[in-house]
């Protein structure tokens, strides 16, 4: 029973699904639909579906687009299979009771003009009532469709541009254009057809798809690089009654390499100096090619044997640069003639090139070599010689250079490195050693040799390597770890292993032996450059004051044989059972200082001595300077401002006028060089005869004296600085007013004798000294 109920429920669901699908299909095709409603009756827990038949009857309803409606017009009628005398209808949905109205008979009216492009379907619902306004028929859905008319023109939504390569094949697609039409595309109103207007020679268009394609295979960008075609779109399947729209399509012809490069001249004349650098441009071979630069593919070739000397490289503009591949020599060959050919890579071209008959593909290039004064040329780019160490070699080898010019000037050789141990003959270029070389200090000597022409001075340089060959001139050196002997070591006990090293480069076969007989130890040489030192005879004791040592002789087996003897100290120790020392007696150690360390110590001592001597000399010089300053008279403390009022002539402490007067005599405050006393200027003026012209007092001398003292103070590093620099108010020698100084008051022409001042006592002594010249006691010692 349960299975039967489940089967019934499943069948009911399938029937319901089929009915809903049939209704949807009917609506899509505009067929009249009579709908019923489905009720679900619950019995126990299993629902059962029942179909109740609808009573609505009507045909499909259509409204013509843009039809004028000055008054409502009927488009259909709502019908029901139920027969009721008095009935009324109500509609609901899109545009109900505004766009669409219904009368009591069920007639459906449209009240205004409709636009299909604005809305093409209206979904409505109808209900029927009896005279008592009781619902007779429940909701019935129906659709009002707006039928299309050709009221819209085609429109191109954007501009179109296309491109196609020149010489493309017929049918090559260029661009696809699309226009739109708001009318129904399922009718002729919205079906568009495309066509080209005006220029129809090069391109064609598919009338349905709008694809523009190439009509010919001879498009040439160099002839015409751009086309503008006008595309027309027309509805009504292209009939004359259809609406149209046009658009311009710009088609650009892209370039391909369909032209052969051509020389602009048949003959090119170029000049190049003989010292022109390799791989640098000599000149440019211009080409003419109508293709765009990215499609130019010229290939140059030099046809004759001169392709070993020159080659041609492409420039960014796809011309040819003639490049120098091999060095030129005017004296050997002063001109070249090249046959140059150019061709194009036309691998993608299916047709002959446009200028195949007019292109100049071969040209003659004449290259004239210009003579220049060249520097010397060495016979080799680099020189390498070998020299045995520890020998003076007079002929290591010869550096050879020549003047490549026809003048063949003489060459002078020199070595630039002043510290180089190698010398060179300036005329022959022969190398020799200045001193013996040591391979262990420097195995290779590298320097530059300069070759200079005479007399022009042009020069060249070459690198020279001197390889110092090894000679067995170094003695072998012992290499051994610390060796000790135990008190309980037996005879033939190995107490250490001996090895040796040698600074020489030659392979050495070291042999070891005792240089002097030893009663306690012996050496066993294994013949493989190693040896063992062994106990020969004991016993040994820490209490034995004797230190143990052996003299080891080492031979290196070279030619000549070098031998060294080294004293090897052996410590005596007290060891455990595994021969591990527990207590050792310190043995005498060899002390030594290398030659280099000794030289460094001596240089340090010498430097310290020089510094000490210089320091002492400087101190003594400073002491002498101070002493001389004390003897020269410290008169700078009396230099004061002269334009201030002093204490008068009696003020001899603060103002010693005699010092100033003595400065007028020779222009300085220092004593006279002859160190003899001289009278003051005042005394000389006072006692001078009347018939002689009196000397003028110091005018410019005072300024000169101050400058001299200032100069001395600036340049005397050991002198003490002046506390002040006083200024003298002094009239210059060019002043018409003359000096107002009382120093010249004696020059007024008075014949008064002032010797009597000496008799007036000590208070007038200074005044008597200024105006009297009778005795030597009045002379000043300045």
C-alpha cells in the first residue's frame, strides 16, 4: 500500500511538471492559454494533486506599434465558457485600467499609442464577477504583444579603423563593422544589409556579416598608404524602402619589405689616414629604400679580396658604414678599390620587387690612404726574456722598434721605471742587468720600454717581462718539532723526525747526518727527505747539569750542493709509561736577530738621536735670541701716543725725547752699526754753524721706523709680542704747515749758547744734554 501511494504521488508530480512546461511553450508562441489551478488535497500524510479546469476562453491579443489612439480602440475580448446573464470583468497588471481598459462585455481597449522599443509585452490578469459582484472565474493571466513597425534607422555604435599588409592575398580580412537597429530583429524591420559606397576597386564587404576584405592582391603602401571607404547599413533586408546609415572606415596599408635597396651613387670616394683605428667608421654608403626602416633588410658584400681589410656594418638608418678591419700602411699600399654589392632579404615576397629593374645594387668604392707621421712600431707586442739569478748579464735580449714612415728616423730607447734593475742601451735596445737578481725576492720583473723617434719625439711603449730563473743558492733549513728525551728511553728509541725546506725552486732531495759525533744520539736517514733522530746510548737524568744537543747537517742534493748545519737542542724530561713528559729541564735556546730586524732597530735609534739634536739646537737658538733682544735695547715700551699732553720737558721718565731724536738720525731705534757714540740730533742742530743749512727733523723717517719695528715684530718668531702699538701724531714731509713738534725748536735760527745749562745743576742735566755738544759725556749710547 505504501509503495502504491508513493507511485501515485510521483505520477502526479510528473503530470504537473508537464502541464507547466506546456503552458510556458504556449505563451512563448503566442497561443491562447486556458489555465486552471491546482489544489493539493492532503490525505493522511501523502499529498494528492488534482486538476481543476479553467473556464477562460480568448485568442492571442496584439497591438500595433505606434498606432494612433485619439480614442480607445478594441484589441480583443475576454471570454468564459460559463454562461451567466449578468457579469462584469476586472483586469490587473501592467498598464491595467490606464493603457488597457475592459468594458462589462469583456472587450479590451487600448487608450494610447505604444512603442515596442520601449516595451513589447504587457502581462495582465482578468477576473469575472456576476451581478451580485460574486467571483465567478478566478484569475486568468494573458499577454498583450506590441507588434513592430519599421520606425527606427540603423546606427553604427562606434567608428571603425582597419589595417592590412601590402601585397596581401584576395579575401584577406581587414575589419568587421556592425550596426544596430532598435526594431525587431526577427522581422525585416531589423534585418540589416551592408554595402560599400564610392571606391569599390580595392575592397569588398560581406552584406550580412559586415566583414571588409581585400579585393585585389596588388596593394602597395609606397603608392597609396591609406584608404577611406564608406559603409552603408540598410534595414528591410536592403530593400530600397529600408532606412539607412553610413560610416567611414579608415584602412591603413602596412609596410612589408617589397623594395630592393639601391645605392644612391655608383662610385664612392673616401679618404682614411693610415693610423685609423680598427673597427671604426671610414665613411657611409647611403642607400635608397622606399620601405619603412623596420622592414629594410639590406645585405652588403665586398666582392674582391679587400674584404680582409674592410667590412660593412649596418647603421641605425639601414645604410652601410665602411669599417676598417685591418691596419693600414701608407708605405705598403696607399689606395684600395672595392666592389660592393647590396641585396635584400625578400623571403616573404611572393611577387617581384617594385624597383627590381631600376635598383643600383653594385657600387665601386675608392679608398685613398693618407700618410701620417706614425710613432715607432715594435717588432713584438710584448717581450719576454729569462735571466739566471745571482749573475750580472750584459745581454739579456734586444728590444727592436722601427719608424714605419719613409723617413725611417732613428729610435732612442729608455725604461720608464727608475728603480728597475734592468738597463737598456738607448741606441741598440739591448737589455742588461744593473745588479744581480734574486728570484726568491722577486721572480718576475715587469716594466715598459719607450721607443722615441728623433727628433720629432713621437713615442711608443711596449711591455717587457724578465723571468728570473732559479739557481740553487739557498741553503736548506731544518724543520722539526720540539724534541725531548725521557730518562728511561732505551737505545734506538725514536725521539723526533727531521724535515727540511729550501727557498729555491728546484726539486731538492734532502739528506741528514750528524755534523759531529754524538755519544748519546744518532740520525737515521730514510732517503726520502726525512730522517729520525734516535737514542744511541743512555742513561739520561734531570739532575745531570749538561744540556743535550746535536749538530744536524742537511744537504739539498742540488747543483751546486748546498749544505747547512743546525744545532738542535734536546730537552731531558721525566716521562710516564706512555712517554708523555711530566717534568722537563729547560734547555738552552738559540737566540738570534735577523738582519732586517737589526737594520730596523738601528734606524729607530738614529731617528731618535736626530730628533734630540734638533730639539737641543732649537732650544739654544731661542736662548741666543732672547739674549740678543736684551742687548738691543727694549725701547718699544717707550713708544707712546705723541698727541697727548705730557709732563713737559722735565718729564724724562715717561717721555725720553732723546731716544726719539736719535731715531731721526738713521731712521731706526737701534744703535749705529759702528757701535760708537753719536750726538743727538738736537745737539747737532743747536751747535751747527749758522752758514750751514740746518738738517730737517725727522719727517718720513718716523713712519719708516715704526714700519720697520712692526715688520721685525711680525717675522721674529722667538721675540715677545708688543703689548701695544702706539701711534705718533706726525705731520708728513709734504705738509705745508711743517712740524709742530718741539723737537725742532732748536732749528729756529737762534744763536743762543746753551752750555751754561750744565752749570745749573742736576735738575737741568737733561736739558743740557739735549742742547750741548761740548763733551763726550753728553753723547748717547743708543
